[in-house]
C-alpha cells in the first residue's frame, strides 16, 4: 500500500469514526430528551410528567409568570416557605434537614414522571391494618415515580439516608435484586415501598411487580428486553396537548367490567360509574406551557358526547352569552353553560343504581310529592333555568371581594313563584319596578367568634331573562341597569382592554365557558391587608392553634404582581369528540 492509498484509507477510517461518534452523540441526546412517558407500558392508567427545567429556562426571558416568580420582590415568600418547612419538621419531632432547600429545588432540573400502572400483585394487609377492599377482587394498581437522576445520584442518596435516620425503629429495610439491579424494600405497619437505581433513572413504587416492570423498561437494556408500546389514545390526546409543555398529564378510563367485586363500597362505585356512562370517556390529558409570554394551561376529555352521558353536563358551544350585560362589571368573571335537567337525571340514575328497593321507592315518592311543595312538576322547575351561570367579582374600598351571580331563566313569574315557595322563611321584603322584582333575603348563620346566631343579607332580582344575586344592593341595582339597557354589545370593563381581546382571539369563537381577570387592576395592597386581618382574627378565635408567620406578607411588595401579570383568559368548548379547555395568564 503506497503512501497515497494509506492516507486515503486512514482518512476513510477517520471520517467513519467521526460519523459514528456524531450519530452516537445524537442518539444519546435524543434519548435524553425523549419523553419518559414513551417508555411506560401500554396499559398505564394515569401519569403526570415534568419535562425538566430546560423548557422553563428557555422561556425565562419572555414568559411573564416566570419573570414574576424570579423577581427579587418575591424572594421573601420563598424564604418564608423555607422557614415554615423547617418549623414543620421540628414541630413533628423530626431532626432539622441537613439538605438545603435550594438543593431540594434543584431536583426539578431533571425530568420526572409519576402515575398508576395496573398490577396483578395483591396488596398485603399489614399488622394492625384492617382488611382493605383492594384485596377483595378489585384490580390492583401500582403507584410509581421515575426520575432522571443524571447528576443527582449523590443528592438522592443523601435524601434516602436522611429519610432512614428520621424513620422510627419499626421500619424494616431489606434488599434484593431483579435483573442485576438492587431494589430497596422499606416496610412498616401501614405501607411498603420499593426504590432502585436503573441506569441513570431513580425508580420508586408501592408494588414489587410494578418496580420490576419499571426496571425492565428503564434499565440500560430495557428497550431490547421489553418493546415500548404506545399508550392507547396517546396520539389522539397529544394532538392538543403539545410537546412543548413543561408539565403534561394523561389518563384513561379502565374497563369497568374488571372492577366487579364482592366488596359493597367498590361495587357501588362501579354501579355509579356505569350508570353515568363513564365508559364513554376514552382518555384525557392536560399540559402547562411557558413557551410564549403567556403561560398556557390546556387540556381535553375525549369520548362519545352523544346524549345520555357525563358530557351532557356541559352546555353547547355558542358565540354569545345571555349574561353578557353583567360580565364586565367587575375585575374578574366566569361564565359557563350547563344542562340542569341532564345533571339531575345523571344524579338520579347514580342514586337508583345503588339504592335498595325501599330507597328507590322513597325517591319516586319524593318526585311525586315535589309538585305539591314547589308548585309545579320537577321537570318544569328545572326547565326554568336555561343553562347559563355567571359569577362576577369586584372589590370594595377595603379590599373585600364583592360577588355577583347571574343565572339565565325563562318564565320569570314561575321563577318568582318557585323562590317564594322555597325561600319563604328568609324573605324579608319584596318590591317590583319596571318589570323587575327585588327580594331581600336574610339567612341565619353562626358567628365563629361568639357562637351567636346571626343573619346575613342577600339581595335578589328577577328580570325577564336573568336571576341576579349579590350581598350588595349597589351592585345589584347596577347589574339590573345593565340588563335593562340590553347592553349585550357594550364594550365595558375588561372587555374594553385590547389585551383581553387579543387573548380571547386565541380561543374558538364558539365556546361553552369563558373567564377573564384584569389582574393588573386588582387592588393587591388592600387585598393583602384584608387577608392579613382575616388571618389574625382567625388566630385570635383559636388561641391554641399555631399562629401563622405573616412576615413575608408584610415585606412583600404587592406591586410586583401587577408589574408582571396583567390579564388572564380561559375558555371551554365541546364538540362531537369531547370537551376542551384552554387558559392563558399574561
């Protein structure tokens, strides 16, 4: 081989080796960033996954919530939490933690996942523990935790050692091996737990079978031993819950037929679930994302939304709300559509599913007698409320919240008849003006401080389309004025803010529920002062209780909230595939 050929040969080896190293590094990087959920068994019932701080750090400079959490003016809160944690351990007879709070918080650097996996292993009844329904035929589920321990092995070992020092002498610690991996078993009178290091993962479970399953999947040779299968409906859920979510959850409904049991409580729960057609739900998921300036929390529940199931509880999606005239009165509002008749039918079915023959007969008697008490058949009474409920929050000068509630109605005269029948003992006065009837109510309550029986006032107004209720007469009359002027298209309050309109455009036009909060407009200083007064008064009523440390509240600058957080918007909607929700904080 001449010099030229040798150089060409060496160059080919060098290039090949370089490419091999590049592929190896890329494969390792891909494995490191692969979601932990993809390694779980296909019959996983539920999980919540934390993808690590990398996704958070990438958004720190633009996301408003993260900027708020890192502001120096919020530092007193974190310091107070650390002190309270140490005090809590001391009060419960535990030695002071030898590991600092920053070290514990640093565990969030790495991905983690916890949830439930089916397990055929029965749960043993420990000494001093009564027999559990878990041992009577119901399918077992192993709780689990998987943590990417890269760079955190030493810290985890310190935490395990500290836990062992804090445990009393009744805890029995043993070790055994599975697949060459050592597993630590900790047993006391009430529980058993298993922990192990498999490759660069730390694993924990309350079932032996489950931790062995985890080792077979997360160990160094896990993928070759046990092929990773997709969780049913995983892809369907993740069309909406994205890969850029820092926190992500998934759940599916197990086969209810597998939950048949001789245990009365378990069987009652199964009967209720079946009667409410829980089996129509396929899967659900949610995710929390910081990838833009607004923090987004979104999710879905997928399934068969045809009539006769849990999805009936959610009203149909539409563009406008009947309660719109009052929604802009406060700094925060929430409105949603519901189906009251369907809610009653589902509750009725659940009751009958578990009722004895005598109890079922009693329910039928109640339904037969209801018209005599309320003055109309029960279905007619439910039909008076047309399925929209709204709450509006404003704040008084002292920082106390003032609530307004609005319910959409029809046939206002029948609504008045119903109210006068049900609330007759509480009605102090009534008045009518311009087609609106006002009712002054006072309901009894026990003063927590003196123990005296007192009365609290509430004011109602029945308009042609809405039932309004609030503890403030001024708020009530303003709401009636808004409704009477039919200002459904008026742009007032939060609806006049460009930031709200921009965030509202991120939601579908047709929705079943809508919420919003003008966070920057909240009187945070007064709210904090009012909260401090209430906490102190509660402490005076219970002298024996440990008084809370309010130092952080006194030194925290409340202006830091509105400096970073301005607006929040949330919405929910329904289609033929399920129910969805989405919310933003900016």
